[in-house]
């Protein structure tokens, strides 16, 4: 009797939730990264958020060659920048308005790169439970725009959306952030919106060391490493993030960094660096990892006066300047 009563109560609760759905933000990469918030100065982004749907004006704007890819992405994102969970059909609305056919009636090979990007992003936001539908379009967009940070980032979010390994969810985006060959065609604020959310998956990467500078995640071409119990960090990436000018001398295997009135000289293999002509002892020598100069964490503090903290539990280096 008790079990039967519990079942009936459970069924009643489910029925109520279905009749009166509560708005909430889906905990997923493509729905939890509102990049349109970085583009609210653009009229069409505001219009897209207000209408929340594909209109003829919005479709024509997206199909036009004038807006850049990141602005098109922001317009698309704005239409879905709500807190409601639902499945929509905006991709088909767009293709019927612009191409005169539904998505499945189009041939990928006949679509231009920007159209592949638009349709792919619309598809994954229409139905984020089936990101695989969008992936062929975004893959084609990446082939058309191999240097675009915008295209690569949306493609990475889509891959992360279908990822079962939660560490890999973060790594898909991290790989894009670390790719210095990509053009910065996505606003810095939008990149930070994506990074801040996606970094929430970092704790599932148990062996990965990350860096936070002034409470913002930093991604460099080379991750920090732990050697003989000492944490070594990429010197150029961190020093440049702290507004220092860094130069490498390949002949002497040395690095010179200048920040305001501080000049630092460091040679690979030495246990000593020079700061304005005065010696600084290193607790371990600087080394090269994957063509990147790695220095002990404490050196960052001593050289530039930054506050450095090692969070061993979460494998995070905190640097505050």
C-alpha cells in the first residue's frame, strides 16, 4: 500500500511539472554560454533576443556577407538566450526563408562556409540533445574557415555537448583556447563567458594543472608541469599576461623579460636568474618543455611581485597581480 501511494505521488508530481514547466538554464555547453551578452551594442543582436525567433529580417541579416562570423554567432545565440528548456525548429525556418528548402533537403557540398556555420549552430541550439546533427555542418565550416576562433569555438562546444567524459568537455574548448594559430575574431568578453563556464568541468581532469590569473582562467600552449615535486609554469605566457615584454635568445638559450622598470634575465639550466643585476636563486632550474621555457612557480612571485598560491586539491595555480 505504501509503495503504491509513493508511485501515485511521484506520477502526480511529474504530471504537474509537465503541465507547468519551470524555467531553468540547461547545464550544458551550448546553452550555458550566452556569448550574445558580449554583443548587446549591436542592434540585430538586441532584436534577436527580443523576438526570440527567426524573422525574415534576421534571416536576411544572417545570410548577408556584411556581418562577421562572430556577430552572426551572437545573433543566433541571442535567440536562444533564455532560461527555457525546449526543442525548437529555427534551422528549418532559416533554410526555408533563405534556401527555399528544409535542412535535410539541402546538400552540404553546395553550401558556402558561412551557411554551414549558421545552419550548424542553429541545429545544435534547436535540439541540444542531438548535437551530432550539427557536427557535419560545423566540420564543413571549419574546413572553410580553418583560422577562425569563432567557428572553432562553436564546433568545440558542439563536440563537448555530446561528450560523455566530463574532463573531455573542458578539453575540447581548452584545445581551441591554446591554439595560437587561430585569428582573434571573437570578442574577448565572449571568449571569457565560454571559458568561465567550461572551466567548471576542469575538476574532472584529475592530472591536469591549470592557471588562474586575477581569478580568470589562462590557457597557454604548454600546461604547467610538476617535476620532482616542483610546479613549473610557462614563463612567456604568464609574463606576457602580466604585461611584460619577453624575448628569447636561441644562441645563448636565455630569456629576457622587461616590465616597467624591472629587467629579468634567465638562462636555461641555471639555478639563478638576474633581476636588475641582482641574483635570484631558483628552487629548481628552468627547463624547456615542447619549446616552451618553464620556470618554478615561486620565481613568478619573486620576479614580478605577484601573489602566487598553489591549490593542490584542485590542481590550480592562482596568480594575482
